[in-house]
């Protein structure tokens, strides 16, 4: 009953997708206010030829995903397509009913989501999910679809292509899952695939593999694609054309080469030149502020060793960057230093005194001088406290400030993080992502610390916002003479802020020294892999990088 | 089936047995602090103190509490639940037919209630926030808000008094023909179904709606699956664990919580048996029934735990 004969009207052979004047709206229900309609996408038009790849780029909230999903007639979470036309294979898919849309979804257009780990049903085997759409839309019998799936697994360079389909999603790594999802999209032989940030959640060293696999698959199957990302360097590798979006409107549209080499609009120029912070490396000082010596840390009562014999120093008023991929032990190092996870062996010296391994045994002054900023500013702020309470709390706790004195200092700190006094009575929900991270920085600074541990503080932010945060951190370092232990997986960020760098791989420091030393060849194999995996804004970089690799990444 | 699953299941079963022993202590202690003296109540107000003392001796009531507990526990473990104080009958013999009657009633109530609740829950999700959903939720809420004795008398009034289709008193006896038995329990079973339906239905709805927020539901929708196929194939398998839990809780209620309904319909089940003997202060019977109820309750909860473990693919298929 489910099997239907596939009919794809092809009136204009060349044009696959023709979106005209798209308008998408959603109703916002904010507490204490009347529900109001906001426009998410406003008058965007685009044209996609068969077999071509169009990159959609912009910051979060630019409407990229919404446009991508509109090509399937889908509005995520109560979003409504209120205007415009979406011609797919020559007919307006918005004109038909739900039934007609269901015939398009999974058959003519398929979708690859950002987090494959969340997008796969945990209760079903991979193969059943991969061939589901193909069977539903009658693209061949089950055996045939499964054979095609195995062929796709092979093409996408998945290990064990014959049997990987028998596994459940949790039995496969993130990078592999992302490739299985691409195979799932290709399995029903669609005309168009919407890739929605398919590599954003992956480590750089894994991203490059997935990116190359996706690119080959697009080339070999001749499928057209909308490739959505916030990373211009990534999209430059796979797309023929790029459209830059901002606040639901188109900013610029052109050939890939033109957008990255000769952008016309100011906003595009800003995106292209992001991460061009010049930071002069500071020289060594006589005495380190923080000295981590031969620290070994483990979870599960010593069963799982996460850090092995790690020794690094942080100089006063300088930045040590700790780089590595997820699971390498970066954050565990932070937990060991702060005392949240007492090390199994080794010692930590801070400002001429040895820190006790356990957080509970440390003096108030130790706590004050060592502050932390986290990746998720959202969850690091109490949603029921105002900015005044959040920043005022360390002032009360460490310095006993009250009333006017405290408020005056909070205003000063707000000024330092480039936010006006008007924010003092706002709740976190009323701040943007970048502003929340700034409040976290102010809260850390309020304690007048000597060292701030920054754990992936810019990873969850859009590139331009992240840039602002990095510049702020550098400026604050000059004013307050505070040292940073900067944990990141992103080498571009690290290059912008570090004075010295420690590269960490599977719990061990594989390379450590001043920024120039670490970034000057000859490299060890892992640092080489890490450096060569960072996408560069250069057409053809991907092929070049894949070709020149010396080792496979650890966690794909 | 990997070893972590077996370990987890073994843990659950062991914990259940431990719990049952703890409950047996509580039941025993509870019946000891009940007011009144058994010997006195058997012999009546006019009995001489010597007669009461003799009976106490005979019944072993003068032994210390722990000795009586272990004596009782030893009996229970060998299948001897003791004998009733009042009529000197073996409890195990009088209790078994009652237990079967209660299980019979609970079985038929469950056969109707569980599938009905799940189907109604699925329908409510399929047409969520529409009139179908609101109608189902409203009726279920109404039926669960009425106390069970009220539902019982309402059913008797409508189907046994006004329309004399069904008997008002659910008498069953040994050797009664099967269909007559079924006819006799239609009203009490209906009352039970109405009591447990809403809880299971609402939990099914909530559990599935919770899963419907997941990213993989969007993936399924973007494959072009119909709304009901998305719910059936992608949402339901991930909502199984909470649904099983609430189903088991209600099954336990059908067996353990039937006291009121059995009394209303004068149904010869465990509930009625318990009430009769509480009135007579027949402590060994109260202990035995309490222990059987506890065993059933704990047993069903173990089943729910094990089913939830088995429903989790991460545990069934370790890395």
C-alpha cells in the first residue's frame, strides 16, 4: 500500500529548485507580553540548477535552516511559510496539501541534520532507518535498497560497510553517524539534499574526513545540494555558489571564488576577515603563576586514566592555550586545577603555594584568585537572577561589598565588558549569546583573579561574536594583568590569543612551548594533523589537505 | 544479550526479594501493634481469665515477638500460611480460590483496559490539541475523578436495577460455567477499567509527546512518513519504558486495590476476604493477605524494571 510509483515531472530540465520571494513567520510568546509575529525569512529568492551546490551562510538567526527546510515545505517548531513560491522540479510544492508534501519529502528532497547523534532513532537499527524513506516512496524493493545502502556506506568510507547497518546509533561514533546520515539521504536517490551544518558538531580532524566524503558523494551521484553552515571556509570547499544571509534577508550572492576573494558587501567582508586578530606573543617571565607538575587524573576511582603525567606552566598575565580534540582530556585538566577532580598523582603550584588537591580544603583566597568561564554561558547563569545579582555575588562573597558600593562596582565591570548600565536589571533570557558570555567574564573578573580558566568560551558563539569576545579578553588581560588558561579545540582561536600552547592528545601533552615554537615546523604527526585539518578559505584546500596527511584522526 | 543486562536484572530480582523480607517484617510488626486481644475476641466478653490464658498459651501468643515472627516466616517459606484463629481452617486452602477469583477479575479488566488506554493515548497524540484529544482527556479525567464506589453503584443502578441486564451481585463459585462467570464480572471489571484507564492513557500520551520533541521525529517527518506512522514507528518504541511502568503500576492496583470494588459487588476475592478477617481480628489471615499483596506488587514492579531495561537498546546492545 505504501509503495507508490515515482513520478517526477520535469518541465524545465535545468532548474531544480526555484524559490521566489520566500517569507517565513513565527509567533513568539514572551512572558508578560501579547503573542506577536516575527519575520524569520523576508523576501529571499534563489535558483538552483541540477547537480549544483549552493552554500547558505550566515550567523545563527539568519534564517539559513528555515530556507533549507522550506524546500521541503517544512516549518520547524510552529514556523509558518506565509509568502512566496517554492518550485521544485517545475511545480510549486506549497500549493499542494500535506499529502503532496509527504511525497516530496524523503523522495525528491532529503535532509542531513547537524547532529546525527540526535537525528537517528536510538531504538532502531541503522539499516532500517537508512532504507526507510526509499521503501516508503517505492524506490526499489528492500533487498535492492539495502544493497544500495551498503554501496553508499562503502563510498562514504565507513568501516565495515556490510555490517555497520546492523548496529544501533549509539554503537557508532559521531563522525561515522554523520556519514551514515548522508548515506540515508542519498539512498532514496533524491534530486536535492539539504545539508544543515553537517560537520559543525565534529572535531576538526573528523570534520575534514566527513567533508571529503560528502563532497565525493555529491560529485559521484550528481545530486544537487543546499549546504548550510556558519563557517565560510567549510562552505568554500563544497559549493559552486554562496549566498550570504543576515536576519532573514539576503546580503550577497555569487560564485564561491568571488565571495571569498572579492566580497562586495561590508558584512561579507567582515565574515571573510574574521579571526584576523593580531596578537603579539609575550616573552617568558622569571616565575610561572601556575605550575602543573606531572599530574595524572582519572575517573572511576583510578580506573579510567584521562590525563597522563601532564606538566605545563602559565606565566603571570599571559595566556596558555590547551588544544586537543574532544575526549583528549582538556577539560579534565581544568577540573584537576580547580580541585573538582583531585589528581591521582602530581602537584599543582599556584602563586608560590601548593594547592590542595580537593576543592573543599582550599582557602577563600585560593578560590578567589582562580576563576572559571564556561562554554555554555546559558547554563552557567542562574536564569532567575538579574545581571546585578550575578555580578554582585562575588563582590559580596569575597569583598563583603553591599548596596551602593557594590552597584557602583557592578556598573564599572559592565563598562569593562562593553555593556551599558542599562543591562543591570536584565535577566539572562533577555541577553544575546555573546552578552551572556560577557556577563560570565565580568563575574569572573569581579573576584579580581590572577588566573581565569576559559573552557571553550567561544565555541558556542557565531564567528563574529566570538571575535568580539576574544578581543575583549585580550583587552582585559592588558588592563587587569590576568592570566588565562585557554582551553579550545579551535586552532584559529588559539593562534589569535595564545602566548604559549600545549597540544594534548589522548591525555598526554605531545607538544608544548611558546606559540612560535609550537607553530613552526618540523611538526610531530598529531600537531601536523591538527594544523592541516583547520579549513582555510581557499578553493581546493580540502583535496590538498587530504592528500598531504600523515596520520588518521583518532576519533572519527 | 550481553552480560550487563543479566547483571542488572539479577540486581533487580535480588533487591525485590530483599524488599519482600523487609515488608514481611513490617507486616508482622504492624499486626502486633493492632489494638485488641485475639483470645479475648474469640472467647467473647464473658470468658474467664483462665480460659483466655489457656487459649493464649495454645495459640502461642505468649512467645516473644521475634520467635513468633521466625515461626511464621518459616511456615510461609514452606507454603504453610498458618490457620485462621477464628475457624481453625488452613489459610492457604481458603486463600487460593479467593486469589484465583481476584486474578480472574484483574485479568479481564487488564485485557480491556491496557490496550484501550494505549490506543486512546496514541489517538490523543495523533490529534493533539484537537477535539479528539480534548474529548479523550476530558472523559478519562471525569472517570478517574469519580470515586470507585460511586462508579460501582452507578453501574449497578444503570445496568442491574434500571435495565436488568446484568446481576448486581457478582457471585462466582467452583464449577460455574465460564461464560456465566464472565457475565458475573462484567460490572466490577467495567468499574475497574474506568478507574485505571485515565492514568495509563494520560501517561502514554505524556510519554509519547515527550519523545515527539526529539530530533529523530523531525527526521522521520522529513522522510515523508505520515503522522500516525511517525508516532507508531518512531515515537512509541522510545516511550515504551515509562508506559510499561505505569501499566504495571495499574496492574498491581487491579489486584491489590480491588478491596472496595469487591465489597460493593460482593465478589469472593482477596479484598473481600481481607475485609472479613480484619473485622474478626484474625491476624494470621491479615498477615497472609498482606504478604501476598506485597509479593504481587513487588513482582509486577520487578517485571516493569526488567522490561524497561530490555527496552533500552543501549543496554541490550552494548558498544
